[in-house]
């Protein structure tokens, strides 16, 4: 992870320029008036900014993380690496649009953070299907533990109950528990919250309000109160969502795997493969007939 | 055969065999034939570098060159290509000769900054030409 971080540094060097330049969705695509000549995909990519909407810049730590992810997923030329087994072709990182923080210290357990977070997931399109979601904590640079230090931490995430009489949401809230270890040189902590988010995204909910309680158990053998107070300055978490974009423009690894499989088979095996494909088709036809 | 093995001083002109081999070379290794070319560009040239964060450079590649009169299995062209060539040569020269176009592509991973400030990693199909054909 350290090496990846270093490599990402070369990508990060240009970050300053992000601040100064106007964003391209405010400009003609090529500086001329010929955007009609560009293929639809590029138009989709470029014309996504609503006029009058404020320009928002991403958090630099979040950007660094995504650059690291990019390096892990794609070659230097930008081609998706073929040795990946997962099926997602889209990863989105959202930073909370609103947050309310209540840091406090428990006498026994050492409660570190309690936060109310609001994530707006409007960018997720109807054709993007959620496969995995992760809460991503970044630690402050100044944090340095001794190599022996370990912390058992506990995270509770829940969707706060709605108190307003005009709230039509289901009264029960989701609660999610996770335990993990803090170690030396950790810069990021990733906590899988798929089970929490899946039903919300599936029900087309785009404003996610969650309450996060982050607790670390005190290690009785080490006087770690000071170190923990450093750790306490955890940044508010980002939300990472791993999606399968089913649109035609998106790259579908599964299709390519099928293609490769078919072309690496001997003629006999290929027949078998074709047979199984036809079988699938027949089954599809049968089942659609059944549905009708 | 005349020129082969003879000392250079005795043959001031180019041997015939050399000319012949050059003549045949153009069939074996024709120049300017339909093939894949590199075209490296940076997103800053398109003024997209402030929303496409990675990759910084992109080589979409392109296909350029002449399509041979008889496109064999090398290009994987359909019979239609040959028919169109014959039409051009024998029947109506206003019908274009087959074109050199991409036959296969590879995807490209892109890291973008969205208008709301979120960051997206996306993989787009058919962004880099990897093979050319005549169609």
C-alpha cells in the first residue's frame, strides 16, 4: 500500500491545477462549436453540468485514494487489468454533504467519534447496480503508532429514526456492527457496509442519512491515551460504492471473459460451449414463454 | 542472376536481381497498407484534464492505409469487401474503395471528477483501437 501511495504521488502532483481551471462542462467540448461531431459517449461524459450549479471540488485525500485505486485496477496505459475477478466496472466515492460531529471520551471504552452523515448518491444512475459499499476512513498524517500498538475498534452505523410527523419512512432503523484492528502505518480504514446500504440503494433512495459511532477499546497494557487522541482526529468517512454499470458504453468484463473462453477452446469444446449457450437461449425462450 | 557474386567495381549499375527483389518486396511488404497507428494525446490537449484525472495520456490509436485489391484472410474482410473493390474498378468508380477501419477495440479506465465533487472510476468499452480491417 505504501508503494502504491508513492506511485500515486506522481499522479497527485497535478492536483493544484484542479483549483484554477474552469470545469469543462462549462465550455464547448473542443473550444470550437463542433460538439455535434463528437460521439455520443463523449457528449454524455462532457455535458453533465447543470447550468448555475456550484462547482464542487473533491477532497484531496479522497482523490489520492481514488488514484491509488486506479493504479491498482488499470495499467499505465489505462487499460483495465485482466487479472481481476470481480465484476464491477464503476467505483464511485462520495464525501458527506453534511455532517455533525460529536467527539467525546468514555471513561472505560474511549468513545472516539459520533457523527451524523448525509450522503447524496444522485450520481448513481438507474443502470448502475450496487455490488458493494464501503465506509472509508482516512487517518491524519500525523498519526504514528509504535509497532506493537493494536486497537480493537468497533463501529456502529445506523439509519437514524425519523422524528418528524411528515416522515413516511419505515420506523425501524438499520444497525450495523463491525470490529477491526488498528495497526501501524494504516492510512485508510475500509469498512464494508453493503448490508446496510443495499436495501436503501435498491429502493432508489438517493439521500442516505447515517449515524456513525466509532469506538476503540483501550489497551490496558499500554498508556495509549495520547496516541488515541491523535487517532481521534479521524476525518469524516467517505462512502465508496462498487457498481456494475449495465449501460452499453460501459465495459462488461463478463462478455470479454466469455469471448476469451470461447476462443481458447478446442473445436470440440467450442461446440460444447455453443451448445451450452444455445441451451441457455432455449432456456431463456422457455422461461419467457412461461412468463407470458 | 548476373549481378550476384560479382565484384562491385565490375558492375557500376544496380544488378537486375536487386531490382527484381525490390519489385517483389512491394507485394510481400507493401508500404502504406492499412494498419494500426499510434496517436498519443493528453487530456489537457482536449482541455479535459481538469475533470479526467487519469490517465493523463491516452493513445486511442487509429487505422490508416490502403486496402489491397484482394483482401485475404489477413484482414478478415467479408466477401462484400472484395465485391465492392471490383465494383469500384470495373463498374462504377463513384462507389468508394473499401475503407481501412478498426476491427477490434479495448476498453479504457477513466478517473473523473463529477459535477457534484464526487469521484468516479469508470471502465468504458471500445476506447482504443487494437486491430484494423478493410470494410
